[in-house]
C-alpha cells in the first residue's frame, strides 16, 4: 500500500534542538498556540496551564506520544497533530467537548480512542495516512461530522453507522483494504465527495452503490459537484 512521504520523514534524521520549554514565548491573550515545525519531541509542560487555548497546532514535529493533560484544554476547537510519529491518541482527548477539528494525519495511530464518538461538535476528523485497522461502530455519535478522512490506512470495513452522520459532506477512504462500501452512504443527504479508490472491493453491491451516489444529488446539493471515486 502506498504511503505519502511526509515532513516527519525529513525531520527524523535531524536532531531536535528545542527540547525545552524555553524556546517559545506565549501571548497570554492569544487563544492560539502555533508550534508547527519546531522539532519538539514532547508537548511543553507549560501548555497544561493554558486553559484559554482554542487552537493548538503541533503539526510537523517529532512527537511520539501525547500528555493526558491535553484533555484539560476544554476550550479547544482545533487540534493539529499531523506529521508526527504518534502511535496512540489518549482517551483524554475525548473530553474536549468543544473540539471541531482533529487533524492527526501522517502518524502511526492504529486505534481511535473509544470515546471519540462522544465529540458531538466535531466537524472534521482527519486520520489519513496512519495505521488504522478499524473504526468505532457508533460513528453516529459524531452528529456534527462534515469530513471524514481515513485514507491510506488498513481498514477492512467502514461501519454502517456512518450513514447516520447526517451532515457528512466528504468521506475519503481511498487506499485501504475495504471489501465493500456501506449501504448507508446512499442515505446521506449532503454527501458531495466519496473516494474509495484503490481498495480491493469484492462486494458485488458496491459498484451499484457508487453508481447510485454518482447520479443522485439531493435537492440541497444541486448546486454542488458530487465527486465519487472507485
């Protein structure tokens, strides 16, 4: 299975010179902390006291795990973890009740936290280019989900409960090990993009489902362009 070369591949050969909490200054009035491309190997402990944060960007670093105290940042609406070396997402992330965007693309995550479906406000779950083997069965808990990216993983199925994510507009599931496509996808009224390219689809009904998706726009999407790839 093909994997995209990410920033972590380039950075992994370079020593980190920023493994202390002294290298960044923080505006106490700013709700955003941007630590992208700083080559940090751990989340600075000082972040624990920044309960006012709404956006925390830790993308393109050398992180291998995450501290549990991230779950205390209850005002977070966006968490960027892309292009690191993270193997596990702590269950405490499921306490971020205001989170709208979780971007953990380009890591080594094998399983999602069990409570992730309790994030009622989550709109974007971006887990492409990881090592996911399965998804939670009760995806319908993420009632606000608009975009689901699970491309470039090792998934063998997408739960039928995805069809209950009523507001889902985009699902990227290309480059997995999927044998079939959920029938419930045909029930999503706002779906505009469904990418299932490069999967070993063997379920005979999958072709008819994708054909249906490619030719049926709901009235609310008539002005949109629906893209279906299989």
